[in-house]
C-alpha cells in the first residue's frame, strides 16, 4: 500500500479539474480526495496498492487534464487520507 499527496499547478481551477479527477478515480481501486487551494493549486491525496495509485496518476497525465497542468509535485504520506471512496473536498 502507498499513500501519495500530489499538488497540481497551472490552469487547474474553474475548468472541471476536480470533477474530472473524481470521474477518473472510479476506474481504480483506491481511496482519497481532491480539493482546491486558495493559492490556485489543486491537492490530491490517494491511497491504495502502489501499482493502482501510480496507474491512476498516469491516467490523469494521459487525459485531457494534461493541457491544464503546468507543474506537478508529489510526496509520500505516512498516513492514508481519511476518505470513503474518492471524493471532492470543499474544506
């Protein structure tokens, strides 16, 4: 199992980015969430089997969302995200 935190920068707010990520997540066996940050970034946290989480991130990069991403930074989390399924957070 692996838990990752990913920050996306670019034109990632106001373009359906979070909704598209949530829709992509339905095809993967993982839990997590995605949310906007006040500074214009989008944060994603996801947990699951490492191959599944990595495939999910690859699917994001291969989707139409890639046109909106200017920069992406990822780190490993010590704890899995608290979530039921995969959700959009508004906090």
